[in-house]
């Protein structure tokens, strides 16, 4: 049995809309529409999609906050909706735009309250707190009221709070939202160490696809409450573009030259002695690299994989185009670039 199991899970909300002075129309919205997947213990999985796709609804059902309208759901063999209190001892949750910390208390007092709430053994609590404080660099923040923390500081504080009781699984909903580059790097490194050292299962939802690229080998893409893709990160490119995605070859020459013209490559642009070429992802880079080295005064070169943002945007464009009349138009995938 997998650690997390969903089999045909649905979540339907009843929505009332005003249609006249005294009339209201009732309709159903399927936030999650028959999703099935499994996650093994110790996996770190990305769960991505546009706003309103059903990501947060799925997480809320996995934690027991929401009850599924249909299907079967288990986490560590537990039905979250029926045994929410028992499940709470096994899971940690971080919602990027909401805090579990007490707003007017110093950070350390929030941790002490969680120590009591979860009935964590004193020695284990001290060990976990020390580890989180060290790796997330919280030492100077422990006496600061939560309301005085910056967003990045509070986010690190929330992640530590979610891990004090040694959860088997950690749900992260936008854990790096609004963080600067340094804070994002610190959080990502901490999550990598947590997964490697303790085997903590991680389900990550985010709009910052760099999180997915750096942390997850498996990714699930959801749209309109349905899974569009579930597999390895590397396979996402071909799945999203019917094999038509491209890699980029960046070439540094000894001097500025006219555009490189080689079979199997497409010139993109140039800046002085540097040129960018595109070639199919399905093709090997070796023949192209050899041809450049043979015919041009080469200094250096590098190969860049296709941007996940572009692949997923293309996936949504094609899927919504197929269902445009049914769904009422196209939705855009929101991508949050790295802060500069």
C-alpha cells in the first residue's frame, strides 16, 4: 500500500448565483474531478497547475480539512476526514499565505505551545528545534514577535513549526511565495536535507517552477480538477509539446560573427560573440556541438533544457483550446519568476 492513495477522489461545491432581483441559481462546481494517484513513502513530488485548478482543495482533503464528495482517500492508512485528530500527529502543513504561528507571541513561544499540543517528548522537541533553528537560521528570531517578522522569516518559522513533531509527510502550499532569492535557496536546501536525512514524504504545490526543478524528480500537473500529467520531470517536456520542445545551445565564440548556420539547428539571437541556437529536445547535442567546434572559433558552450514554464503553458493552451467552448475560454498559468 502506498503512503498516500487517492482513487477517483472528487470534491463538488454548491454555488448560488444571483440571477434576478429575488432569484438565485444553484449550480455545482467540481474543484476536484476524479483524481487518482499514489505517493510512496519518502517521495518528494511536485503538484502544479494554474489558479483554481484544484491543488489547494486536494491538499485540504489530504489533511482532513475538507471531506471528499466521492472516491477513496488514505494517508498512512488513515481516512483524513474521519480520523483528522489521529492524522494530525503524522502530517505537517505549511500554507504560504497563512501562518500557524501566534501573531503576538515571540517565535519561541509558538514553538512551546506546539510542544504541548503535540505532546512531543522533551528530548525530541529540543533536538528538532535545535536542528530547525540551525538549518533555517532562526537563532536571532526566536525572541521576536511573529507580527514583526518579514515574510521570509515567518515562512522559515512556519516550516520549523510544521516539523517539530516529526511528521511522516509534509504538505507545502506555496512555501516560497514572496521570498527573496537567498531565502528561497535556504528553504530549498533545508527541504532537500530533510527528505534525504529523515525520509520525510513531501507534496509540494507552487507557482514557482524553480522549486519543482530543484526539489522534485516527479511532477503531477492538474487542470480543472483532473490530472494532465504524472511522471518524471524530464518527461514533462515531451508530454507538453508532443515531442516538439527544444533545447538551447549557448555558444561563446572568439569574436562576433554572422549567425551560425548548421543543419538541425535554428538561430535564435546573438549578443556580440555569444549566440543562441535551438535544436529538438529529442535530438542528441553531440553532433551539433562537434559541428560548431569544427567550423567556428569556439571558446565555450552550454546546453539548456526547455523551460518548464513554456512547456506547461503550451500544455494548458492546447488543452483549453480543445475545450474552449465547453469551459468558456482560456486560463493563464501564473508563473512567479525568481526575485532579482
